[in-house]
């Protein structure tokens, strides 16, 4: 929280956490008001996720709905999931970035997908060598829309050397 990435924790125990209330607008509402802002909003959150990841934390449910525009920029909220035991820390970080886009890709037109360059550049800046070559196969079922989308999948395959095959996949 001292890094303005999440709300300030007020109380915690082994399986619960209570955080301060953060006044602001969810980025999903900004997207609804201005659909052309989708990729710019995702680029902002991608950079916030990158800063969170450098502190050893993955969100596991990253989305514009789980991000509030606070006084000091985007703040991630609703940390309620942990990575499955078979998911590595690196895979969890990649999952965060891809989940962010997967959560709304069904609402985008093909033209909107073509405008993804701003997000792809932000993602490219946040991926280290380990993330680029990690095995993404365990993430496939959770991120099927991203993995099977012809245009976006092809763009992402250029960033990840272990991009899963889309055989038998369906396009979003």
C-alpha cells in the first residue's frame, strides 16, 4: 500500500483481509463510458500489475472491474483468489496480464482488437525473459478467449515462446 497499488490493509488473519475503502471510479465504468479507451486502460493496469509483481504478489483476478482510479492512479482491489498449486509464480504473473484482457475481450469488435498496440507495448515492457518463455499450457483453459483469438493470439504468440497451440480452439 505504501506504493499506492492496493487499498491499505486494516485487519487480517489466516484466510481473510479487511482493507480501507478507496473512493474512486472502477475502470470498467470508464470503459463503459468510453469504449475506445479499452487498450489505454489495460495498458495502465498492466503497468500497475508489473509493479505489484515486482513485490512478489499476483492478483489472479485482474480486470478493469477490479481496478479503481484513486487519487494517485489505478489501485487494484478484490484480492480473493490464490494461484492453484500447480501454477508457478511466473505463470501467475503472466495469467494476471492475460486475464486482464480476457475479462472483456468478448465485448470488443475486430477493429478494437486491431488497436491493441498500446497494451501490447505496455505488456512487452513488463515481461521478463522467464515470463516470455514459461509454459502457458496450464493457463489455456482459463484464458481460452485470448489463446484462441486469431488476431490477438497471433500478436501475443510473438511475445511468448511457449504460446499454446490453438488447435481445436474456437475463436472468440
